[in-house]
């Protein structure tokens, strides 16, 4: 079930979603699709925004993205870069800061051959008001 959130947490989540979707459109290009998911638990929330920008680019070039994926073999360098290179930029920094302000963990990165994914996990959002270690009450 959804947790009632403080106004500041709602605004932070809204801004994270807004930036992630704006980035998907800006960097993925026309035709990019994004999947947004919210997973609630008793005390927190996980948000994931995953786009298919690489697949959209293939479609824009008149190619079948499934065929491109079958023919493309990811190199070790591709996989290593996806695992180790942290994306940067103003939007990424702001999403990370907003997530951390409410005790969360932010990750973002390229999904080789597919697109880009952003995740903001707030494990104790029910009790967190943006001041680390302060419980707001409730059960």
C-alpha cells in the first residue's frame, strides 16, 4: 500500500521523475519509450525509470531493434563501462541529492543495447523528513 508522504518527499520524488523522463526524451530521442514503476513496502518506496533510447535510435534509423540486438555482441568493454562508469551531469547530480536527502540510494546507468535506467530507493521514507536520523513517528 502507498505510504502517506510529507510534502517535501512528494516534491523530491516528483522532481526525480520529471528529470528522469526529461533525460529519456532528450538523450533517447524521438520515439523513446519509458517505463516508470513504483514499488511500495511497509516503510519505503523504490522508483525505477527505464527507457529504451538505444532501441528507439535503431527504430529511427529504420532498423529492427530486435535484429540489431541479436546481431550486436556486447564487448567486455561495453559491459565494464555499464557497470563502472557513473553518469554525471546536473540532472543526475540533482536526482542523487534529492534521493540522499530523504535517506535513499540513487543509481543510474546505461543498459547496453536497450537504453538508460534510473533507480531511487527510499528504504525508510515513512519515517524520514529529510533530516538524517530523525523519525517522524508512526508505526
